[in-house]
């Protein structure tokens, strides 16, 4: 049974438990809710929580454990000879999972009957073609071992899903019955529900921590696997980015320096646009604009933050690029050869970052105590002198933190770079040339029929790890500056 349908059935059972628990409590009190320890809704909520929380928790844990258990069983039936040179068992298991998923999709689409999908002696070329027809990514000819492993994987997954469905439904029904049986007029339902809600809040607060740990671990493991196949010294110090998917890494040059340079160069251009405009807008809104103008201008300025980045990319490609080409191209100064360039992407990204810088800077400037302004005015300083010599120096640490946060946002941008800057990895100071960034190459390396046994695919994780460390460092440094110096005025 699909997970979504199982979830809906569990929610239905818990809703029935809610109604039954509430009704039983009222019956025990003779129909008068004043005789109950808690409000009737708490008795229903107790039955609902004891039904839905254990059932959904069991389903999540089962799905997590199922993958680990089935993988460990399938690994045992894959011989060492099936692992190609430069590959590992993890990459072979990726092929097994993709093939098993493809078999299920082909059966669902009617391209393959279930008997053929289970047949270990099926024609390999026919199976491969049917999987491609079903839209499954197949990088090469499926081997007999991969087919048999994927069939075993599919069969074990189906059996496990059936057992999971039975177990989850039993737990949901038992929880609803338990909560209903507890519903009596003396039962402290409110205390039980509030303790359950507290536990759920703690679990929700832990999700962010666990997610961060999962992201870091996934990046670390795949990055380590990449460095087993490709020298780390070449990755960090080579001045060329030229992947070749024909030789499993043998003919590839995977140096990150051209990508880092493009990332930093485009981000610098974006900050040169966003910081002055955003800072001046913040000064106007906080120091000069009246309440009416501020109530209109600030929301309009922050509308830019809600525009999808793909729209900024299209704006860069269709508007900014042609304008720059008309001025700096062959019909103008002759410096620019095409619409895609560092300047094109930098300007579009800078416009995107304006509300980010202005909003943070506005809040920081408003946090400067009014007494400092009044003291400056009392000494005879003008408004502009007060802003330059009192307000901005006091707010400068926070403004620097806002700029660093904007820089980390610019470093992680993808769509604007793909559409506005091109895909050329080069080391150049010319802002009118096409370049690319780390994020753009992560997308390109994992797009299409990628062979995950090759360094050209695994390099995306090394690029992601490098980017993660860079942005994390900038964010931590920015938050440190903001928190350290903001305390002076609180």
C-alpha cells in the first residue's frame, strides 16, 4: 500500500478514536461536562494522539530500518566480481535500487508484466529497453547479477511494505482503543495531552539538528568516496575544470579553483550592487521617510525578496544581458561577446539581494538608541552629520553582519548563474566574459545519465561540501559579529 494511503487510513482511525474517546468521557459523566476532570476535547485528543503518534512513528522508523536491512541482505548476494575497478558496493547498490524502481514503474505503466519482472532468466536487452521506455535512468546494459539483485530487492520491499501496513494499522487501532478505554470522568486527560504535546515540540525542535547532521554525513561519506577515486591535491589546486565522462575519470581535470573564482567574482559584483543600494535605502527608510512613506516603500521593496530566482535568471538573460551587449558589445565598445557574462549575473543577483541587505540594515539602524541621536543634535550636529558620525558607526557591526549573510546567500545561488553567467569555467578578471560557479556545476554533474561510479558524478558532493563549509563559515562569522556588538545597546 502506498505510504500516502496508509497515512490517510491512520488519520481516519485516529479521528474515529477522537470521537469515541470524547463520547465515552461524556457518557461516564452522565452527559454533563462539568463532572469531568478536563474538557471533553482533551479526552478525544488523548485517544487521537495515542493512535496517530505511535502509528506514524512506527511507519517512519520501519521505512528507515527497511532500507538498511534490505541493503544488507542484497549486498550478500552480489559477488566481488560484479564490482568494477574504481567502483564500490555502494555504487553497485545504487544501480540495483534504480533497476528495482524501474521494474516497478514498468509494471505500473503496463510495459512489463509482473511475471517477467520476477523472472531471473528474462532477456537482459529487452529488460533494459523496457526500463528506458518507462523513463528510468539506465546508464548501460543491465547485467544478470544486477537484474537478480534488483528482483530480490523488489520482492523484499513488497513483503516489507505489506508487513509494515499490517503493523501500522494494528498499532493505530490499538492506540485508539487504549485512549478510548481511558476516557472516564476521573482521568486527567489534560495533563496527559499537554505532556504529549511537550514531547512533540521537543521532537520538532530536534528535527533541524538531525537534518543538519544528516546533510553533513551524506556529504562527508560521498566526498570521502570521491577522494578515493580522484586525488585531493588535484581537486584543490588544479587550475582547470574539464570533466570527461568517457574514461571514468582518467581523462578528467576536476580542479575547483576556476569554479571558486567564478563564485567569488560573481558574488563580489552582486555585493557591489546590493550593498550601496540596500544600505542607502535602509538609511532613507529609517532616518528620512515618514510613517506613511515607510509603510508603502518598505513592503514594495521587500516584494523583490519574494520573486523566484528563476525569474531573476530570465530577467538577466532577456533584459540585462541585451542591454549590456548593446553598450559593451560589437555595436558599442566591443568588450563583450555575448549576453551571458559575470556582469549580467552579478547585476541580477545584486538586485535580488537588495531587500535582503536593506531589511536587515533597516532593523539594525532602528536598534540604535534614540538618545544617541538626541545627544548629537544637542551638540549642534545636522541630521546628515548625525547619520555619518553617530548612527552608522554604532550600527556598523550589524551592517557588516548583514553584508556577510548576503554574501553567503549570493555564493549559494544557482539559477541566476546558469541563465546569466553561462557554463564556462575559467580564471579571468574580465567581467564581460562568461563564467560559472560551484553550484551551477553541481547541477550539471548530477543531471542526465550520470554514472555514480565515476569521479565526474561524485565530484558534485565534494563541491557541495566545499560550498557548505564556505557558507557555514560566513554565517557563523556574521552571527558572531551581530551578537557581539548588538549587546552594547540593549
